[in-house]
């Protein structure tokens, strides 16, 4: 990536980046040509290539930028609690806030996550797996395991909850429509059920 991109005025950088998010959020990686990306950003194709070596470099920059914004939003929603389910609630609800505030970027994240193009899929999936493992251990490190009934494997539990969330994200990706209200409502309902099943009686 050419450092001259960051020498542009902040407003100009955001114009190019936001335009690229718009194109990639509506198109597969293959169908989002550099010509279309350049037109949307109000720059020439040659200048866009001057800033970014190729489409892959631009795409991965957008992915890392989007993930950073998402993590910042989630961290802002964190409060001190040792209840694993409350930690999950805070993070999922913060994600829903991000979904409402930056829908184009969120759609880009969904499309990137389910992207099948071999040119970028492996890098994206490796990044996700690393983030998931770190996030899972972070949650388990904050949570008080004494709140759970004996014999509960919280790693398996988190895998199950993650599978549920992925199914919700897949539905949004498939329809192209974000639905944070529905996700919030359904997730909170499920959290109530999970607490009754997995936590000791005194914590209900």
C-alpha cells in the first residue's frame, strides 16, 4: 500500500474508502472491478492503483479497517461483569449498534466473511479463526466459571452460541438485509433460556 494515500486529506481518504465499502457491500469480490471502485470514489483507475497495488490489497485494507472499527465499538460497550452471558450480551448488542450506525460497513463484513473467492478466502478465514480464538479465551478469562452448573464445558457452549450467531449472519447475508432489532430480541430471549439451563440455581 502506498503511503501517499494517507497523505491525502482525511475527508478525501474517507470518500474513497466509503465508496469502496459501498461497492464491495453490494458485489462479490470478483464482480467489484477496480474501474467501478475508482468511479465510485471519484478517482481515476490509475490513481487508485497508485494508492493500492491491486484489488486484493484494497480489500484486505478495508477488512482490517472494518474489523478495527467493530472492535472499538464492542470495547466501548463492555462493562465490568463476570457473568459470561452478560459479557456476550454486551458484545452482541454493541454489534447491533454498529450495524445500525454503519450498515454499509457491516454488510461488507458479512459479504467478506462468506466470500468464496480463493484469492482472499484463506486470509479472511485465518484472520477470523484467530480473532475467534482470542475472543473466546478473552470471554472465558473474564467470566466466573463458578457460576455454572458442574460439568458444563464453556468452550463447547461458546461454540454452540457462535454457531447460532453465524446462522443469523448467514440469513442477513443471504437476504442482503440487516435486522439488528430481530437479532437483539431473539438473542436476549435465548440468553434467558441459557441462563436457566447452564447457571446454578442461585444465579437465576
